């Protein structure tokens, strides 16, 4: 029995000696050549200790990070942790009455309300840009305060109807009024029959304000003028577009907008709705930033249908703009709301808060 114990003891000693010798052996690795096994063991041990002693700290930016108290390679390493949104946890307040319980809940809600920022106006409006097509100051003053219009569009015909001279001076005053009423952009059309005339007037219009977009008709001379002005950094809208292929020309010329005339296409016997949709598909397919600015819209239904089919930029007359704010059922509902609010507010009683949440 004693001999067997001695044999087991001898075997254990030999295994221990073998392990010690193995710990000092050198292992070859393809990547690093020679690697000391004892150094590797020490590094792994140090890493485990470091991870075990890892603590959290708050950075200057308020984000939680992991900080290793014994970093590897002698360098301090910070690893950001994902931040979590605080969650409101409700606890039933101990109160003898429902009114007191409700007050306690309101107080609790105020303390633990999530600080969730509202979406920005850009996020809420998406890619939509709605322009008011007029040169009439009274119509601008009436409709721009609605806050739904991105800008104002004009052309020589609208200027004539509003009895506004087609001059740089008059357009400067008109643009200033539009900007004062909240317009972000103002479009006015250059004039002339030759390229140099179109470019010269376009440059003078662009110099009025950086928010001015110069409209150019899609004639042969107009296309050349549009290209020249785009190369000069002038913002251009090619206008009087009637065919989808003209959108390709506008994109190639560097136009920021291209304005097809929906109503006039229909008047000429063409399928204006489908043509406009095709124009939008061309722009999307070419991955261009050019916007299809749909003009000559005759009613609100056309606007809604085109928006549902992917169009996002429109200019509408004051008549159509008013249609967007009117609906018989909406007016009836608003009247009912006003009556109910009036009858209830007349009998309003001052009382303590007594509701349950």
C-alpha cells in the first residue's frame, strides 16, 4: 500500500516538473516567429485581472465608458458604452384618497418625464416644397403667413397681370417683400432672345439676393444660357417644360429646378399627369438633385395625386392655395367644436384636480 502511494507521489512530482519545464519552453508561431509561453501566460493573467478590475466612469460628454485600471500595452483604453434612454417607472403612491393619488401621479410624471426632442421642421416637412405662384403683393401678404410655402415663383405674365414692371428694380422690391413675409426662395425669370441677353439679365437678377433662383425657358438659347449661368454658380430653374426628354436637358445643364406646365400639357391634348410622373422618374433614375417643380396646377386633387405618385415640389396659384385650406366637412366640424367649447367654457367651475391616470 505504501509502495503504491509512493508511486503516485513520484508521478505527481514528475508531472509538476514537466509542467514547469513546459512553461519555460519556446513556441513558434507563423505570425510572430518566437513567443515566450511564460510571457503569454503572464499577459493573459494581466488581461483577466484588468478586466476583473474594470470600472466605469463618466466622461466630460456625459457618456458612460469602461476604464481599465490595468490596461494592456501600458496605454489607457476607453471603450464607449451605448447610452440608454431613461425609462419612466410608475409606482402607485400611498394615498388615502383618489384625488391625492392623482396629484401624486402628476408630480411623479413631472419628475420622470422623458426628455424626448421633437422632430425638426426639416424632418417633419420631408422633401416637400410648396411655392406660391404670384406677383401680387396682396396675395403674398394673405397667403405666405400660412407658413406652408417654401417660396414664391413669378414670370413675366404674372408680373403683367399684377401690373409690376419687368425690371430689376421692381423685382428687387418684390423679392424683398416675399423674404420679409417668410419666403425662403424667390424665383423670377430672365428675359431676352439671345444668349448674352439672357445671361446678362440672369446675372443681374442673381445679384439681387442669394435666395433668388433665375428661371430660363427651355429654348435653344435658353439651354445654353442655363448652362453658362449654372457654371457661374447661379441658381437656375428651367421653365416651360412640356416633354419628359426636356428634363434630361435640364439635368445636364445643371438646373436646380425644372418646371413642367401640367395644365397647359392637358390643354394641348397630352397626358400631363403621366408626363409629370415620368419626369420625376427620370430625375430619380438619374440620381439627380434637380427638382421637378410642377406648375400650372388647376385644382387640389391634381396636387394630391401627383404627391401620392412621388412628386414633391409644386408651385400653385392663390386660387388653388385657398382650396388647400377649405373643405366643407372640415368647416362643419370646426363649427361644432367651437359650439361645444363655448357651451362648456361658460359653465367652467374652479375646482381641485380630481382625475385618475
